[in-house]
C-alpha cells in the first residue's frame, strides 16, 4: 500500500526498508507523524502481523531509533 509520498505499510518482508516510526494512524487527509530518531518501549509498539519489536532492532539501530525492553 504505497502512497504518493512513499509511505508503505510494513510487512515482515519489508522490515529492511523501514525509515521511521509512525506515531498514529493517518488523519482524514492521509497525514501522519513519523519519528526519525528516538527511543521506544517495545511493549508500546504496534508491529505488523507476524513480527515483533525484536525484528526491528537491527534496522532501527542503524537509523538512531532504539527499542527498550
């Protein structure tokens, strides 16, 4: 589900393409807030079906996004 601005819903197969964390669902105009750096609690992340926060740790670390357990 790629949008005009390049945002794609992450799946288990596209974890390597992640570049940020979406803060919440999009508004009625399709706008979203994306965190490009920061620390996030693993139990607060909503991960795609078939994935866990641990699946994202290596990719996030390269982007200065860190998951805390």
